[in-house]
C-alpha cells in the first residue's frame, strides 16, 4: 500500500519549512501553494489565494493590508512564521474564512470587527455608498434619515454615516448577537450619536418611522443553494444567509412594507444576489432598477417610493 504523503503542517514537514523560508515573499508564495493544494474557497473579502494569504500575514505582523512591495523582502521572525502557519492550518483544515481568524474585515475601506455572529462584509453596495448613491437620489437631495435593515456588523450603517455626515442611521437586525457586534463597531468608530442599533424583525419595531434612504442586504440564499454552499459559508450564521425555498422570503416582506417607511423622495436599495432571476420571474411587472458596478457584483436593485406604491398590489398578493 502506498503511504499517504505527510501533511504540510506535520511537524516533520514544518521543520524544514521553518528554516528554509525567510521573507514575506517566501511565506506568501508557500501559503498560496498550500491553498491551491487544499482547494480552499475564496469569497469572504478576497477572491484569490495571494490576497487571502496577505490578509493573514498582515494580521500576524500587526500591519495594515500588505499593498507595499517593499515589504516582500522583509524577513519574518521564527515566532511570526509559526503564528502564520497556525492561521494557515486553521484556514485550510477547518475552512475558517480569513476574516474570522483575524476578526477584522474591510468595507468601504473602513475596518470592522467581525466574528461568527455576523456575515463577513462583502456587498457591492459599498460602491454605491462611496458614490453617495449618485444617480439614485434626486439632484441636491441629501438623506438625513437612513435605515440599514439586516445590519449584521453595521458595516453598511457606519459607512453611510461617514458618507452623509449630517445623517442619522438606524441599524436594524433580528439577531441580538449581531447587534452586539454592531455595537462594538459603532463604538470603535465613535458613532454612538448617529448610528443606533435596533432589534426588530423587519420593520416590526419601526412603527411610524420614515427614512430618506433604506439600504438592505437581507438573507437571499435559496434552499438548494444552501445545501451546496462551500464549507467556508458554514461558519457564517444561517440566519444571515437562508431565506426560504426560493431565497425571497424576507425580500417579499421588504417590498410589501418599505413604501410605508419612506419619505416622499426616499428610495429603497436592496441586494438579492443570484435570487434576482427568481425575483424578476415573480414580479415581471415591477420596474426594478438593476444597478451596475465598476468593481463587480450583481443582484442589487433600487426602487423609489412611488414605484413601490404603484406595485403595492403585486406585493400584497404575494
């Protein structure tokens, strides 16, 4: 019988690795090879092995994202090498996304604390926030009352607060655990006076509240796709991913209730990802404005209050 090759993390294998690899470049290259060898999945803030390895190594070195090539020839201490190996082993063998290992993710170029109580920020809505929702809001109109529905880590809420310095943002979620993480981020960004965590099942706790801008990245993964998700997604809360058989259970509620919570100039921006196909099939007469992104991404639509009202009968029937 042929003997199985030793794991790259076996002590016998690591003895040579620790002595032979010295520089940042050496270790990034080695990590990329191990990722490809193990067939890990990327999709939680990075989309390739090099960037994923760089996230973990930057964390070990207490550095911001490794974007400066001048760092590549820098040598690692033995302690740093071992710490990097420990993270790589967890990433590969347990399929834990890098952001959970470092407990940090970037959204709109802002740092956020994350753990397994919330999804890892990765929404294309970031591009809209950076552009202050240009071409969606009426010219000269600046939202001052903003709702981030299904806030999770509060990354969208906080980024909106930075984009609109005069705005106040309600960061709403059904999960008390998620809101605890949101509060950490609100405090770290010193936005307690403008971003407010709210426990609510959809709009249920928002009676009488009206917003100039509702932004939401609700759960939208259908039952079939939930069964087929890569292992990395199993570390994320199912509550933030799954949304019924067709992926639209919560989106239907949002479409039905959003108009009642928008001001006259208000708009709804909602992400449904791959469920956009099902949404268009379910509501062929709704004039969804599907948005395009320079940085990639799909499945985000915008609707004005009037468009929602005009289609209200369709949402009520559903």
